[in-house]
C-alpha cells in the first residue's frame, strides 16, 4: 500500500510586487509500523488477541490507504517502563528514520506507564514520529492531539494502579476469612466454582502421598534425598504440571504449615491465618518432621575439592562429586588419591565411571583449544597474580630492575599451570571463566 507524498500549496506575496507566487511544501509520506500487543495478565482478558488486532488494523490500513511497511507483535505487560523488547526496538527504528508512524489498536497498546508514553511524545516533539493511528482515533504533532494522547495514556496507568490496590485489598480480605489466595499447594485443589472462590479441597490422588511424606520423615526418620528417590523411582509421582518433585521442592513442602491448617501471607511477613481448608496432618506430625529435617540440614565440615559442582554427569545430568582415598605404600608412606564421579542426585543407579583427579586435569588440558574461555576474566586473574609476584620481587628479593608483564605470558599457558599446579581455590576460580559446559561421560571429559 503506497501512500503518495502530500503537497501543500500556499500563496506568498512578495513585498513591493502585485503578483503572488505559490509556495510548495512537501510533507513526507507516513511509513507506519503496525504494533500489536497483548499481555498474558488477567486484566487483559477482554483485549483482542494479537492476530485479531493485526487483522483489524490491516483492514483499516487498506481502507484508509495507509503505507504499512512492517508488522511487529509482542506479548508483554506495559505496566513497567522500558521492559518491552519489541517496543524498544520500534522506538530505536523511529529514531533511525525507518518509520515515522505507528498503527495500533488502541493508545493503551503503546503505553500504560509514564516513561514509555513520554518517549513516544518526545519522538513527536522531535518530528521523528508524525502520526499515531488507532482504530478510532488519530494523533499527530499538534498540542491538542498530543494532550489527548497523554490523557488516554495516563488513564491507562491510573487503571493499572487502581487495579493493583484493589487486588491487594481483595487478597487481604480473603486471607482474613481463612481462604487461600493463590494456587493451592500440591496435595490440594482449587475450587473452580465462583461461589467458592478461594476454597481448596484435598486432591484425592496426591493428598495421601503428601501425608505419607510427612509421616516418613517424622516417624521413620527418612531424609529428603530418600523421599526424593522414593517419589521418583518407587511411586513415579508427578505434580499437577506432570513434573517430578525436585529435592528443593520437597524441603519447601515439608516447611509449609498449610498442611496442618495455618498459612502465612504474604510470605516471610510473619502474618499467619487459620485456614478453612481441611488439614492433611496434625501440628504434632509437622513439628516432628521439621525437627528431623533441621537435624539433617546441620552444616557439616567437609573438604573442598577443585571440580565439584562445576562439572555435570553426561549420562544423567547430576553434579559431579569427589571421593578421597588413601593407600599405604611399601616404603611406609601414604598416597592420597581423589576420584571424581556422578553424585547420583538425579539417578541413583547412574553407571558413570570414576575418574582420577590427575587424569581429569590432563583431559581438560588437552581440550583447552576447544573450550570457550572468558579471556578477560582469566587475564584479570593473571594480572592480580602478576602484581603479587612483582611486589614479592621488589619487597622480599630486592629486585627492582626486573618486572614481569602480562604480555610476556600466553594465557593458555597460565591456564595449564593453574590446572596442574594451582590450589583448589585457584582451580575453582579458573573454572568459573570457562564458558563451555564440562561433562564427564563414562570416564571421558566432554564439552558442550
């Protein structure tokens, strides 16, 4: 759809002459970008879908002979300033001169906050944005239309702010009545009926298993990891989203007082309410389970190894753990060995082989050319080491004429040195500069 250049002819009278010459002013054609947006938030349920917006606005463009050069779609809330990627790209393209008009369903599709609205009006003031067309209105660079655009944008922001206040007030009223305000915890189900909104009922499938979890921890002294394997391998238990419960989810579940009848809202506020839902366990069982979990979570002193939590198992995706072994030699000395293998947090039957620490290091050294390194981070660590070395030479050895420079050393040579000779802390810091993901699969180090 091509839009012709608009020509405005005006009469200009020359001083001292009787005739007047026409002055021709050419107005550049408006090149529109069609912007369709819909938020996934509940307040926009009544807004047309993105495809419907595009269809309606293309029909309007054809009817009005508007030159639409591109269509941009976005699913994002416009409540906060500068958070919409596509909208920010449009603002940048208008500054570059790619577009000078916006075609959209309604003004609130462009902005529901003061920051983005100000950016649009700024573009109009700079004559970079000539026109905004909506389904029923047109806004161009004149005071009245810009004022109306700002009023409509401010009205959309006011609606957002009021909605937030009203929602929070409604939630407070609901919890004071003992009603759970959000999605129910696993083991319960939300009522779908409008007259019972906020009420939850027991999930007939999952509730008995959640009760068993508490009882196993409270009376059988089961650990969180044992519960995890029991749910995953013995019961094949899944959440409502058809996902297995992670270890952290199990600990959060065991820490939720909702299951014995009370709940805290908002989280970490210290405000507890007596719920109207049916308790799944007694408070006594909950407290016994809490005591057992806290006993299991006592921080124990443990040795730190160079590569634990930095490498994953190539078979099951668990983290790599380490074991320390000692062997009595014939000459009376003791040799120390470190073996790295699968931690089996995701699959306790994983068949990944153990790998000696020295062999792991040599395999990493051989793969250095394939590993994506953060050269800037490694260079920074090397420069810090160099400063300490030069200070040692000057302060302790009294050498003032020799000073090592960063340019004298190849960074990969430095990486090899740290892997072979560095302390555990230095090796861990170095591994933090590896962009590539390192895995161990059946005793072989691989890169992803």
